[in-house]
C-alpha cells in the first residue's frame, strides 16, 4: 500500500503544480493518469462503478466526485482533486484542495481549516483508539475555527486495502470513545469535506458530481493511514507532510 500511496502523492503533486487559470479539468486528469501509469500503477477510479475518469476534480461549490471535462479554471477558484492508484492489488487514496492563483482569504481559510481537520483525524488513529475518536477529532477541529463551517455527513471516509472502499465507514463527526476499536493491520482513508455554509449537499444530473445545496464553496482533503507494528503511517504522504 505504501507504493500505491506514494504514487498517489506524486500524482497529486504534479496536478497541484499544473493548476492555473486557463487549464481545463480534463488536462489535470490526463496529467494524473500519465503519472499513475508511468509509475506502473493503475488508476483506482477509472471505471469504478462506471466512473469515467482517473481523478475527481471538484471546483468551488462542487464537494466531491466532479468529472473532469472542458471546464476552464479561473483565477480565484478552489479546486479539490481526489486521486487513487492500485499497485499489486493494493490501493492508495488521497485528496487535496488547490487555489487557482490568488483566492479570497475566506476561501483560503476554508481549505486550511479542512486540511488541519484532516490532520487532527490522522493524529487520532492510534492502536486501541476508537473510530469515534477520529470523527470527534475532525469535528472538534472544525468547530474550533472562527466560522460556522458545515461538515458534510453524507460522504465519509472508509477502510481501504485490497479494495478502494472497505469497512469501516469513517465519519467526520463522532463521539470520543465510541465505535469499533482501531487495531494494528487496519488502514483507513480519512477525508473531511467542509463547506462555507450548509452541510447539505445535492447530486447533479450526471449522477456523480456532489455540490453544496447553498452554492457556497467546499474543500476536501484526504490521506490514507495504516496502523503498523511500528506505529501509524500516512501511506499517501511524503517529505514534510508526515505525522
């Protein structure tokens, strides 16, 4: 899983560097797919339940599962990119939110709050902790910010390994000390999706793209983390972006 995770990390970094005004979301998909395949991996998302692309690219009020296409990125957009890869039957899954040029302070703070909430959840993943500890950590982190952000509850994190989505579900809200115990050998993808306003979401007519019900911006950050004999390892992180 570590190899798949590193390929996801590299692919997202390539996409991040390519995000700019005038670039289409389909061009970002091509960059990610090329990076994944050049590394000897297979895109997890392409063909998954009929999904037509290698990554999800969600812009502004699009929360998750945005389908890459002809949309041209503009200055001030916030782009959330979700990427998965398979190596020898094992999956890695991660997401980042990237500003297009200079964004408003409010939008940048939304992304920063979402990323910090992700790391709060990751730090809660320790041997013997409970699943509710993870959701509680994410929730507490978001609610500690100076804005009434919405925490999307209709879409959650998940177990991951030989399949992209496996039990258990990993909600972004929870009660500390509740739920199944986290044990060595488990791997989960934690992925807070946070909005500027309501937590309510809708699915567009393409049956994939999830948008905020009030049209306000959303951010999405995700990592895959595994509990190993040597402690928790963020499988989709490299460099300074480690526990």
